[in-house]
C-alpha cells in the first residue's frame, strides 16, 4: 500500500519550460541579445544536455551553470560573461512559478490521504523561492533539493539521504512521480522504489529504464494509487 509519494517538482508540478522561457528571455535581453524563438529553443536543448551530463556524473553543478551559457554564447558568436548570465538567470528563474494543468487540484486531492514529499534536482535558493511563492509548502512534509543533499537524482545516495531524514517511512510504501526517465524513473530503480512516469507528451519508453506505471494526465494519479495493492 502506498503511503508516501515523492514528487519531482519541475515539469511534474510546476511548468519549468514556461519558467525557463521567461527567465532566459529576460537574461538575454539584459545582455543585449534578442531572445528569438530559435535562440530560446537552442538554450533549452543545451541546458537539458548539461543537466543530463550532471545526472550521469560527468560534470559538476558549477559546470552546468556557467557551461550552458558558454556554449550558447560561443554558438551565437557573442562576447558575454557566462558567470554574469548565470547569476542574472538564476535570480530571474527564482521569480517564476506556473502550475501545470491539474497540479494544484491533485495536491488538494492527495494531501489528506498521503504523505507528500518533494525530491528535486536544482539550485536550492531558486527552488526554495519558487516552492514558497507557489504556495507549496503546506502540502509537503519534507522538501529535498539535490544541491542541499550533496547528491543528484538518479543516484541512490540522493534517496538514501532523503530516507535518513524520514525515519519510519518505508521504501516499499513509497511511489516516485516524475517526468524524467533518466532522473526520476532511473532514480526509482537505483533506490529500490517503484516510479510512476508522468508522460504527457507520449514519449517512448527506454528498454534500459523500467517504469512501474505511467500516466499522461495528473488527474489519473488518484485512481492509479487506489488500485496499487
């Protein structure tokens, strides 16, 4: 029986792509770079590539933060400071919080029956403000952010650190819900916890990453939980 739900934050509860688009647009404009749709799309792809490398342990968080802007600026042929861009972007991102469709309603439905926990890869100061400003704090018993724990999803050490701070919570009574195969679903496998893939865009599964269950809309989760023995 599931008693505790570990929720990813970005693109599971909050619309990260929308927040990212606003924050990077403001950052580029601040640096006198016109934020065209093509540039925004390219930044998003570069950013994703860097975060996936972080998940695999290939680079550090600081290399993600400045490196994504260094790559973008080199491709654009502009002379701008990656560190300045990162600092401005980080502040802009901390100001953005947009709920995904059905996310707030889902939390209202689940909060009385389940213990809810956030498990997020991200920068602590950015996530702290977004979580607070979105009014999420009352819903969650614990909020775990990778920068603060010292480990990133999908590493088992991330989840071990979480459970050390949740005495009495059994892994066999938990479910991870997230949008990322490489972070949330693989993290579930590494931690020995079943994981539910939130897959609103119908992306294909990967044979090397097991998925316990899958939903395409957040409002499907309560019924799914009710049918898990």
